[in-house]
């Protein structure tokens, strides 16, 4: 059976929508073309790269040396004139060398500059080697053959370009003097092939950080 409770409802002329307050209706609803409506300005998204490379009006130095879009040297210019010239060419003026005297700017579109910078950083990270530190624990009571195996392991780690952290563990009944004598033995065995980075004594243990001896270190 049809429910006729709302059959007498008639919409108001011109339509409209429910008000946020009280549930009533008002003509025009929330349309943006209603009288007196002022659109909210869009929020500009700040690019973090602009903090490192200011552009256009963010450049505060009075004069800059300008590099053109094709890499040509345009000489020293007043900053305002350089910005105006970049705007005429519909590109940006970007500060790329703030430490230079005068600072160096380049005329280039921001999107192109950001793409080139991102590509350059990615290429640098690709060729950058991460040095790892491998810990090798040794006891002063270790036998001769086992000690040679530990020395070979240290050479294997440093040959890859990584660093070896040798931990000499002093446990009872090893005395402090015996641990230091063993440290001197380790340093003698590693003298020809490794460079000593640091030696530290913390608590009962002795830590020796070594790396592979470079060609320059080997000559000296």
C-alpha cells in the first residue's frame, strides 16, 4: 500500500538545498553563483626544493650572474631585470650557486630544473658505495689455526671495501695485560694489509676498527 504521508509535499520554486542550520531550505542552496559569494583563493603548494634553490622573487641579492637557458653566459645583471627577462621568455630565474660572488642564477623552466636535479641526485646515489661494518669477535685464548682463520675473515671483509670491527673479548681467567698483548699480536698481523681506523677499550673488551690499506697508505 502506498504511503501518502508525504504526498502533499511540494518543492519551492527555484529548487534549493537543505541549510546546514535547522534543516530548512533556502533558495539557491550552496551554488557558487549566488549573490555575495566570494571564492576562497587556492592554497599554493610549497616545493621543498625551492628552499635549496630559490627562484624569481625569492632571490634577494641585488645582482646576479645569469646563465641562459642554452647554457650561454649572459653576464652580471640586476636581479629585477633578470627576473623580468625570464618572465618574458616564460621561464624561471633559479639561484643555483648562492656562495659565488656574485651569486649565479640560471634561466630555465622550474619543472625542467626539478627533473634534471632529481635525475642528477639519482645518478649520484647509484654510484655511491655504502660502507658496511662487519663485526668479528676474537678471544685471546684462541688457538693458532683458528686465529689464522679469523685473520683471513678480516681480509675477506676489507677486500670488499667494507670495514671490520674486531672485538677482543676478555673473559675470566684472561687478565687485562694478556688482552692487551693479544691486541698487539693482532695489530702486527694486520699491519701490512689493513689501516687502523680506531682502537677503543670499553669495559672488558677491546675494539679495533680496520679497513683495507689503500695504495697511498701502502706507499707510506
